[in-house]
């Protein structure tokens, strides 16, 4: 089942099944919110919730807005942050570290939160990046259904591209609420993932990076 050519725009037909992802990409944010609102209402009804209850009646709209405008905004390439680069005129060529970037993502297997920290290191070449842009870039890739391994790679590859260097390291430590709240119900376990490119593959530099990010409060 899927969308077929008979309909002008699938968004007009709320409730129909949609299976072609390229069609979904055509939706405007407003259309996405309207459709998700409708489907989420149905989910709540199926769960036996009274969607007319004064406390619940606006929940589908709130969830839809939160999905499209906030926690899944990274699915829309137009939301990729504008990156400001500066000429490295001062010739800084040591390791640069941005640590403790707050991570808030959603696990793509359970749609449950992933909460943690991202640490990034790189050796500048001709360009340096505005520091807050590293945070924005990490946040962009976190704002979609994710797995931590993929998130790590996406942040690293994007930084390599933006900074025109392979000398990039990314380290993520995160608590997956799907693990904490269901299944094995382990609230204390952390998942650590890392990426070491270029010079960071050298043992001494990798150790220095790990040493630097370790001293967190
Ligand atoms: Zn999960």
C-alpha cells in the first residue's frame, strides 16, 4: 500500500497510509504537524485515553510541534546550522577541544531519549570554526531518531568536511532511557562511542584527547 498518483497531495488525505519516503519529504512543516497531530490522536485513542480531557486534548498538537520543530528538526536538511569559519591567521596548530556539549537525542529503536555529553577535538588547518557552531552541529545530528554509533560518525564526518581536515576526534557518552526504563532496566549503564581520524589515530594524541575530556566535573 502506498501513495499513488490519484491524489493531488497526500497531505490532504489525513489518515491514508504513506510508505514512500520521498513523498514525505514534500510535506511542509505545517503539513507534517497537522498529519502527526491526527495520527497521534489515534494512538492516544487506541491506548484508551480520553482525548477530550482538558489536560490531554492539546497533547497531539504539542507532540507534533515538538517532533517537527524541535526533537526531530535534524531530519530537515534546511535546519543545518550556518557555519561560520575564520581564517586561522594566528597559526594555531595545537589540539582544540570542545567538551561537555549537551546531548539530547532519541533512540531510533524505541523513540526513547538518549541523554549525554559529546566531546570534540580537532587540529585546525587554515580555518577554525566558531566555537558555538560545534555545539550547533552536534545538536543538528542529534535531533532525529538516532543510534549512538551513527551519531558519532555523522558529527565526525561533518566536522571533517567543514574544517577540511581528517584530524578530528569525537567522543560520546550517553545514557539510553530505553535501557533504563524498559528491558533490562539498567539506569546506570553508559554507552561510550568514539571516532578518531587522521592524527588522532596516533596513540599519544588519542591519549591526550581522552585525558583532556576526562576531567569533567
Ligand atoms: Zn532504544
